[in-house]
């Protein structure tokens, strides 16, 4: 039967996901069979498992850090926001419908057996489970029927480490206040405190740490510095969306859609020395980039309306008319097409014209496509022609089908042995449904070199394999956490989880 430890935070973006990934790596390095678990995740960045099911990307990253394949049991409930008040609810990897916040709050009690079934199944296969909470356990208005914070910790009898983000300020108050707002039974589950994202000399903190320990009765088991590691981000709170790399001869602008999803598609481009990748929200920010990318989105039609309302649609069309390069992934691909229609209400119903840069028609359907694929570029045109022949590996997550005229962009093969075309290309514009197609390296290098050639510059060097790069980052994360955390104390907490 697996031992467990849970990371909770004083707020969203306190660093829970990164700490869990690092602990998964440490336990794996120490010879344990380890798996992550998060009962309920709310995020637009998701991943597809080998058996074609959908789960939160954070747990897929943590599984990779643990040296195992992602498994939907590691994240049995995924909420993908569709607007300000509702989310698509995914249970055990498949959507069960879209619910308002109030409806889901009433419904979630029915999910407790499914959550515990997934947890107990993993518990029988692994030595250690690393659990992650969501938001803050001190959101006392959500305490009833909680399935992801203290409610999960109680059901799993899991000790908790509570982390706070010192970079945003007020970390002592956040940690103390969180503990104080919990019920006594919940307080007893907290076995240690972690201060995260610290900059500076830790000795300056010592008086405060001692006072915090005295007030809470909980040991501080680590002060984690602001880490310079590159691990895929969970959601739109990511700091990488706020700015861009200033250096790089190539200017690549990704449109920051309100419901942007799977922006991790572009992390491999961001790592290339020749590329300055930035996220754009206003038309006046666009300028004259070497490439405009329309990313994935959970709500294609609503985000296309936003694109028009803020003037970015007009700016992108003007860029393409000048011969500028444009590409779209998934929802961005759908926007580039001639028309979008939703006869069965998958995105709220109705139809609308797309940007018309590709001769395709998209029809939204209730059934979601989820699969891993491999493929090669075959029909890229214009400045993108050097992409042809480049291999890639990725995954599809979408609720529409697109049919069109002209050259298919790529030929895909799925795990089912099926070979089929995907995407469309027309001059300096292309789009496709495949997320992660730059991760292997060859496609990213081909894209970069095509853009360099257009600028009259020599091609760059090779590109990193995404898998190898990620493994190095997990090792660097583990090394940093071993220095910052009292791992002897954490193992003691693991071994004594049944003591109160």
C-alpha cells in the first residue's frame, strides 16, 4: 500500500505543481515507484494519455518526472473553463457535459466515489503517491463536499505540506491565516510549511520562520528559491504569458486569446536562441512580426469574436495580405478557415465567418477527438515549404472537424494504424489540429530555418529533443529541491503519516 504526501498552497500559483513534479523526481531517483495524483484540476492546458483520454497537463508533467506514462487515474476530474461561469466537466478522461459553477458545486459529491476508486487503484500499484491540492484549503465557502484539498487529504489519510509564495508578498500572514481558518482535524493533517519563490539571503528570514513555527505549531521544512527551471506550465497564470524574450533575430507573435489552451505547444520555439517569442493581446502590440501564431482555445467562436472586437483580426489579415507568415493550431486553425458552424450547440450554437485565410469549413460536434499521433509535413507552401518532410509527434484534443479545398498540410498516423491527412496550407498560411508538433525538434528547426531563409540569414543549428530537454529540467528541479527542502524530515513525515 502506497505512502502519500500532499502539497497544498495558500493560493493558486503558489508553486504546488512544480513542487509536486520535483518530489516525484526525487522519489524516483531514490528508487521508489512514484505517481502523482490530483483529484480535481481546473486548467485549459491538458494532455492525452496513451489510451486516448484527457487529463490535466500538470499531472502529465509530474508523471513524466516520475518516469511513467500519464494515466487518467492521476487526474480523474478535469474542469476546462468555457467562460466566466461555466466549465466542461471531464470525468475519467471523457467529457460528461458543461456545467455552471453552481451546478458543478451541487454535482461534485457524486464524484467522490470515482475519485477514491482512482486513488485506491494507484495506491495498490505504487510505493509513494504525491498529491496536489487546488487553490487554497482556506476557501471555506467551498469546504462542503471538498474533493481536492483537505477533503481529499482526510480520505487518503495523507500528511500535508502547505506552501506559500513569498514573491507576491504577505507569505507569513498567508501561511498563518490559512492554518487558522482550518478546522482542528484539518490543522493536524498539516505536518510542515514551505516558503516558495524566495529571492535573497535566507538568513534574513530566520526570525520570521521561528515566529511562524511558534504561532502555527508547524515546522518550516524548506525555503525554496525562485527556480530557473523550464517545466511546462499548468494554466493561464503562467508568467511566460506576460512578456517575451527580448533577444532573437526572429520575431514570433502568439495571440493571447482569452481562453488560450495548450500554449505549451510553443515552449520549444521560445527556447531557440534565434527566436524572440511574445504573447500579444492588443492590435497595437502586433507590429510586423516574422510569424503570427493563432494558438488553441477552449472556445473558438467566442475568442474569434474577441479577436474581431479588439482589432487583432483586422491586423492579422493585413499582415497576411502583405505576405506575412501565419499559422494556427487547433482552435487557431479553425479561426483561419472560411466558416465555422455549430449546429448541435457544442460551442453555444450558430455559425459565423472565419478569417478566410484557408479554404476550409469547420463544423463543431459534441463528440471530442482525443488521440496521440505521429506525422510529417507534406503540403506546406510559400516560405513554409522547407517544413515538408519534417516529422513530428503530438496529440489532438478538439470538438470539430474541418474539411477544405487545397493541399493538406500533413499526413498523420494514429495509434490505431490509421493514416489520414490533416490541416490545410495556402501560400504563407497553414493550420492543423496537432498540439505538440514542435516538441521533437525537427519541425521546430525546420520552421525556424524557413523564417531565417526568408530574412536572408543562414539556417540555425539543430533543435533539442523535447523529451531529453524535459528530463534534464526535472533533474535540475530535483537537485534544487534537495538543497532547499529538509528531505530527511519529509521522509519522516511520509513514514509517520498515521500518527497524530
